C-alpha cells in the first residue's frame, strides 16, 4: 500500500474514532443533551465502540489509529510495519484526531454555547489526571497502553494479515474485540488519568481545543500534554519488547 493510501485511511479511521469518542464525552458533560450525566460507563462504552468504528473504516491501512500501536508493531515486526511508514501513520493519525475533534465540536456547537461551565470543557477533547503527579500519571498511561499493545501482539489472531499489513482484531470477534479491550482498560485503569493510551487521541484534540472559538474556555493545560504522549509510547515499546523475548509462534 502506498504512503498516501496509508495516510488517508489512518486519517479517516482516527477521525471517526475521535468524532465519536469526544462526542460521547460531550453528550455526558454538556447540559441540554440527551446523555447529560450519563456517567463514566457510558463514556467507556462510547469510546470502545468509537474504536470499533474507526478500526473498521481504517482496515485497509491495518487500522492502527494510535502512534503507540504503530511504534509497537514496528518494533515487533519491521517487515510488516516498516520504519519508513511510521511517520506516515503518525501524520494520518494526528490529522485525523484534530479533524475528528473539530467535527465533534460542530455537532455540539449549540450545547457548547449554552453550557454553564465553558471553562470545564477541556475534558471533552483531551485527558487530565484526577491527582496531578507527572511520574505516576506516566506510569498509569504506560500500564494501560502496555495492556492494549500487548493484547494486539499476543492475542491469537490479533495480527491476521491482509495485503501485507497487520490487521488489528481477533480471528473470532474481529474489530469488536478491540472495542472490548478498550472498554476493559477504561473501566479498570482509566480512573487516574482518563486513559489516553494514544498520543494522537490526546494531542490532536488538545490542539483543536486550543484553537476552537469556544466561549470562555479554560486552559489547554500544555504542561500536562507530554504525559499522554510519552506514557503511551513507552507502554507500546515495552509491549513490543516483551513480544520479542517471548517464545511466540
């Protein structure tokens, strides 16, 4: 597959992922929505099915949707994910994440304008810790992403190939399996930091939040922005290193 095709499919898939993921948070957080006060579990399930939708759309490129996944796959098997393609995946994922966040804002524009706490809308777009502690926040993101990428690399059938590209999913459940693991990570490990587990998922929408004309919005919290980038990349790399040392057939 050409670099241009990889870029387009990753952009489309990640865009849908963020549109639906940020959308479910907006539905819960903003007033005058039918999902207002729907709670953490609704957000978890919404993000899980957002991953399912995005991955299904991005199947032609292997449906990475996540720089930590791309990095892990490149370390684990550079023949299937060549290092020369890694920047293309990253670029498509970042552009898609930014565009998806903008579309989510457009879908809820009237609710953003009417919301009684516009300074508290940053969490619709990007993550933040319940207890700010950079070291431990990174540890949380490392562990959550490690679980995700380790599952991708080690789950039977999770790297079925098509057209020379690894297809994330499961031989029995397909992309629904990815949704289940994301929901599980969110429900079990997402409480401390909001489980970015994906640098593009956090940084792209954070940039969008900083740029969008949201009335009386708060800070984009750039001082924290490195945590959901560095933590997931470390977690993805560690999962790949584990894969390399295990006697996997």
